[in-house]
C-alpha cells in the first residue's frame, strides 16, 4: 500500500508543476491586457482650433478687439474685404493659416546634365556704329505731399482718474475716469463708429470708433447711446452718457489701441 502511495505522489508532482506554470503565465497575460486597457482610459487633452463662432451683434472689429488683434490682420486671415461683413454662425479664424510650401526634391534623385552642341553663327557684315540721339529732358514732377493724418486727441470726459494703464495687466488696457451718472461722453477724435453693443464682457455698453488705419478708441460703461454702427462722428461730439459698473460706480472706461494693441491713453491725451 505504501508503495502505491509513493508511486502516486511521484506521478502527481509533474502534473501540479505544469498547472502552476500555466496559472502564472495566464496571470501575466491578463495583467498585461489590464494595463493596456486602462492606459487607453486616460483623458486626451483637446486642441484649441483657433476659431471663433460669430454671434448676433458681433462685428469684425469687436472680435479683433476681444482677441487683441488688428482688424486688418483678422480680415486677411479670413479672406474678408471692406466693409468686413460677417454673419451669425460664421467661423472666424483667430490664427494665421498654415503656409503651403513646395515639397523638396527626394534625396539621391539627380538629373543627368544635358549637353547641347554649339552651332556657329554665319558670318555677317559688320554694322556701322550708330550715334545715340541726344537725351530728351523731361520736367520732373514732384510727388504730392502726403497727408500727415495726425490725430489731435481730446479728453472724452472730465473727471478723476480712478485707474491707470498697465501693459502687464490685460484688465488695465485703458484708464477709468470717474464722474457722475448721465455725464456727457465725447468722441476723443473724429472717426467712424464700428461697434456699438454689450457683447464684450467687462465693458458694459461699449462704443468703438475707428479713427484711421492705425488707431481705434473705445468707450465703456455707457448708460445712453447716441450713435450707431456706421455713423461718422467729429472730435468732441456727444456720443453717449456715463453709466455705472456692476458695482454701481459711475465711470467711463477709455481705451486707445494702435494696430490692435492697447497703448497708454495718457501719452496721447493733452495734459
């Protein structure tokens, strides 16, 4: 009996070893599959497409103002021409389109030079030298003097400066001038109104005036608007009345931009 038990034990040991080895291999494969499946569950960060969807009340000028870009640059990127008409739902590109460059020739592909036989030109009789005619003098017209286009800024309202311009702070791209609610707001320089509305967060009722191809000015937190988009205004014209901020403070937010970038208004306004 003991002999049979020993024989059975000797036969059982190899079988158990095979089972244990298979079990370990199965565990390793399962573990690799689990790690592979969980690795794909990690969130993949999305890429910003660099586009803006036009909403009702938007204009190319307000979109460029919000993005801190020159309106002409934005128009060029989107193939728009004056008067820069856009429509709700339209996608506006906020980054330059990719340039399409010509593919470079493949390495190792060289063309054999082509040799052409030189043909001798038939001999001709020498030509007689010609005398050049005397030069004719034409009166040189002086180019017309270019218009200087200098702007003569004036204060849009009289009041105490509550906050100044700071190039390092996007929230301080202009100055805040305190006053009283209903106080008259004047155009700081002549130009054309290119935006009127409240679509830009943080400005309240906003007016943007285009003065030339370089400069725009903005007037925020208005209570009564006296102009509309497309109107031409003169320097000192009454364009709105002063309103209040969300905190109830009566003030005018005034900003000047040059080529789409905010500049310090105090460097342009008279002392």
